C-alpha cells in the first residue's frame, strides 16, 4: 500500500467522516512522515492510527497542521454530514463531494472549515 493511501486510511480511522474534504492535503503533507515514523506498521486494526497518535510530536510541522485542520473539518461538518449525506457510502471522496454539493446549505462552521481546507490545498 502506498503512503498516500495509508494516510487516507489513517484520516478515515483517526478523524471524523467529514474530514475527507481535507484528506488530500493531509496525505500530501504526511506521506513522507508516516512512511518514516511508522515504517514497520501495517494498516488494520487501528495500528497506523495508534502509531501516528503516539508519534504526533515526531511528525513535521506541516503534517501536524494538516492533521489538525482535517480534524477541525470533521468536527465542524459532522452534523451536516449526517443531515445531507447520511445515505452516501464512504470511499473515493463521495462524502466530501456530497458536502460540497450542499455547500450553500451546510452550517456556517462547516462552510468556514471547508473553505480553510480548500485554501490550504492551493
């Protein structure tokens, strides 16, 4: 499994479902870190998540910021995800796309978090 795929899996396991919006940024920022810090860890059973959590301070500043931003999106959009996208199955960015399609309807907190995540993608 390639490092970006590991990070996306980590994002899904570590954070809330709505965090998929910011996951590409986290994957880019953390791929090298996770490959280095958690090199011998195989995904599954929460092992990768546990490794990243226990070595958070060993991650680069960019990776730490990306994880924190991803978590913020997850927290800010959790209720919106349930309201607008409850029937959308996770995978391949489907939930993120659903939230984006409801951008004019989601809460202000979710809008703000999504905007910050999008801005950091550029």
